[in-house]
C-alpha cells in the first residue's frame, strides 16, 4: 500500500503517474522477463511500489510513497486520496479474480483507485493500469462475493453498467451484496438458482457436503420449513429450485420428494368443520409451524410482502399471499386449499394468528 502526506494532487497528475509507472514496469519487464515471471502477490506489490517511487520524482507525489503492511484495500495509496490495487496472473491473459465487493478493509479517505495488473505469462510480460471500476466485468462468490477483472474490458461493459448502479454508490451501501444478488437473480435461466442469497453482507455458505440422511432432525425441520416458505411450487410437486438451494447449504438429498410427500395424505380441517385429505406436503407446514412462522417473520425472507418492520398486520398479509401462491400450484382445488390454510393459520372463526 502507498500513502502520501502531501495535499492531494489533481486526477490528471495521478493519471500521469500511473502512465509513467506502466511504461517503467513494461520497459523493465522486457529487460528482466525471468525476474517478473516469478513475481506475484506481495513481491509484485514491492515492484510496483519501487516503480511508483521512481516515477513520483519531480511530481507532487515525490517522497510520499510507502508500502503499508497488512491486508488492506487498496494495495497502494497516494496523497491519502488516490490508490492502486495490484493484481496479476501467471497466464497469458488479462483476466483474474479481484477483491471483495465489501471493501471492509478499505483505507480511509481513499476515493480514486487504479488497478495495476501484471500479465506475467506469455511473451512479452506486460503491465497495464486502469481506473478500478472500469475493469470489473462481473462478480463471483468464493467465501465472499469478489469482483472479476478484465483489463481489456470495453467501455459500457462493466458490472456497474450492467446493474445500472455506479461503483461509488455500491461500495458505500451497508449491504452491497443485496443489489448484486438481485441483479444476478434477474439473469437466471430456467433450472438455475443462486447458491448464495445475498440476504446479508456476511452470508456464509457451507464448505462441506452432507447427505440428507445424516442431517439432525431439528435441522431437517428448519430446511423443510424454509422450503415451504420460499419455494411454494413444492406444493405442486416441483422441487427444482429448492434442491438447488439445499445444495448451497451443503446438503444433498437424492430422494428430495420424500421430504415433503412421505407419510401419505394429511387430514386438513376446513372452516365448516369438515376434514379433507390433502397431499402430505401440507403436513410439513402443520408439523413445523414454529419454524415456518419464524422464517416468515424474517425481514429478509424471499416471500411475497416486503417490509422494513414486520407487525401482526404485515405478517397476516404475508401469510395470505403465501397461501394464495401455494393454492394456485397445489393439486387441490384452489378454494379448498385456501380454506384449509386460512383455518390452519387463523382458526375456524378467522381470528388473528395465535402466536402474533
């Protein structure tokens, strides 16, 4: 990382510094290709630091260059306002995986950042610098969402152009993952699903895979209730989206239909006091009503009626919207399904849900 103590120079002066730094690195790489072929990571940051120090002579950045230790973003800071993030690849291309979109380790007061990229494979070895946001074309999720870099990216093709959301607006959001997930969800094709939901900036996904048969009973109940809430097509026998989501949680169920249909039909009470047999999936809501309501109450649930605060009135609206979605895909008659679900939630007299 590079830090400056001088009043900030202009953007044009910073652009000029980066151009001269690229020229110096490229000239040196032609003279010492074997040296740079073995660089990368922190050693390459040292090389960029040295090049910047040399190119800063006679400019407002002179005597301001310092590499800062620790996992900070960006790797280079100048005049407490400009920054340089150093990335590289050992391959003969200009693409790589970049830094986290969260930027939680960003250096305070750094506003304008360039990417300096080293293409350390192929012949010749080359360096290129561009404004950071101009070379980020997408986002991939490892243990956290990270930008994808393409130093040859054309104008108008950045991830920010695709999302219609400027980089500087996204990076200042409390939860930048949410709009990213919303964008990628809008691009899904039939049979696809996000394996990360984007509900929170610190969302975690499983690093291990388990068979459904090894999952503890209480955990199974939570997964099943989550499926009933967020994937109402389950009530029509379509388990595709739920199966994709369950896999993202590190659980594989080769007999996923049995989660919802095993045990045969379920007697359901109607408002007139009669009882009708329903598909077994309805039992999953009755038997897991505590988990079901807890998930339905969550502000970030995928369901039906969005809200910033959830009171009894809004929860009732959510339950009604959910019941409508389920009844439309259910193999039961719509009116009968709605009647049974209303009776289950509010009772024969239509009162408020008892746990509100």
